[in-house]
C-alpha cells in the first residue's frame, strides 16, 4: 500500500539551528584575532550587539505570543555580523540600536527568519550609516601594535592616523599613498590582518578559514562568494588598466568588507537566490556594484549597499533562472 502525505517529501538532519550555530563557529577565528589586535572593546561591542539582537527577538515573541526561537542561533548570527560591521571604538549604544533595528524592522516585521527580504545585519549597518554617518566613518580603532597604516609616508598620516586604507585612498589619493597601498607590505597586512577598520575586517585569511567549513558542509554556496569576489577582482582590474582606479585588484578584494561580505553576507540562504544560475548572477552583480560605488561613489566602501541592492532582485533572479518543469 502506498502512503500518501503532504510535501515536503525530502527530509534532512540539517536544520536552521545547526546551520546558524555553524556560522557562529566559522566567525570565531576572525573574532578572536580581532580581540587580539583591537583589545577587549571587541568583546564588549560584540556582546552588546548579540544581547540586543537576541533580546529584541525574545521580547517580540513574548509580546506577540508567538513561538520564541532565539535558540536557533539566527539572532546571534545577526548580532555578530552587525558588530563585525562597525568599529571597536563605537559607543556602546550603537550596536544596541543597530541590532534592535536589524531584528525588529528587517527580520520580524517581515515575518521572521525565512521571510526577510534584506540581510538584517547589512540593513542594520545601512541604518546606522544613514543615522550617524560621522560615528560610522571616523575614529577607527588602531591595532594594538600600531600597524594600522605603518609603512605609509609619515606626511600622509597627518589628521588621518585612524583612517582605513580605503578611506585614505578616497580622501588623499596622492602618488605616495597609492604606491604604499599597492605595496606588498600593505597587501600582506590586509591578508593576515593588521589594519584599522571594522571588527570583521581584520584578517582575510581567517575569514577564509572559517567559511571553508561552511563550504565543505554545504551550508553556504561557494558560487556566490566566487562570483562576488571574482567580479570585484576582474572589474577593478579592468578599471585599473583603464586608469579609472589607482590601486590594483588585490587591494580591492582584500581591503574593506569584500571578504566579509562576499563570504558571510552575500551567502545568506534567506536573502540569496535558490537556483545555481541565479546565485552566479547575484554574486557577480553585487561585485560589480561594489566596485562602481568605490570608484565613482562618494563613499569609500560599497559592500553593504551592493549586497542590499542585489537582495531586492532575488525573487526576479529565481524566476528568470528556474529550470523548466518536465513536460511544460
């Protein structure tokens, strides 16, 4: 006798809780190293962000009498990623407000996990940027060892000793600065982690180490990451040879939030396409937009907005890239 039951008909031992806590684990190497180079303020900022995210989701569930699902780890991931997108020198209330906004407005109002249109952490960062741009773009934390911009000409550091490499490129793109940013010393510092910036912009190497586990377990799709980072590299390389940007492609992919965004933000399963073709388009489109903002925009960074823009096109990408059903 055949047993008839409603969909879904495919079961798996992998659930949301397992995926989200795996993401938390994948972020830990970069987090620990950030504590090492920026100090204990990283722990303080990250804890405030996570507590705010979890607390907001818990209170919403209690007030609306809905199922409380803070144990699935999604709020913890949002809190960590929001903290990774701000400076260790941020005032204590910044991560609290940002995480509360990310969870309440971007996630819960839309129906909770699985229904949000935008990546909550990135939308929270965009909200903070629009509300307090001066705080979000100044007073960057300097590595304890003083390696932020060491190696650059002394004259170039006047008044911008706490600037990130991207900010320095935008506000003072003189020849000596450009040569230093393109130097092997700077590229090594960006790759291994010894520059000022957001908490999550510490080490490209450790971000890669963390996400490798997610790729192996298939909790994140490498196609999106490769499409995004690859598009940044190729498009910025084209503009470099055309004389539109003075820095080499390696600087673009290692500086700022390209690695963090391309590896951990763009791959969010809720706000990225479900089809393989759609994921390639999503990643490549985001990378191109990021470079456009960096080169011609007034803001030195373009990762957050590039991914948020592509989030809006996910339903369209899924529709135009879906495979035809057999017989239709």
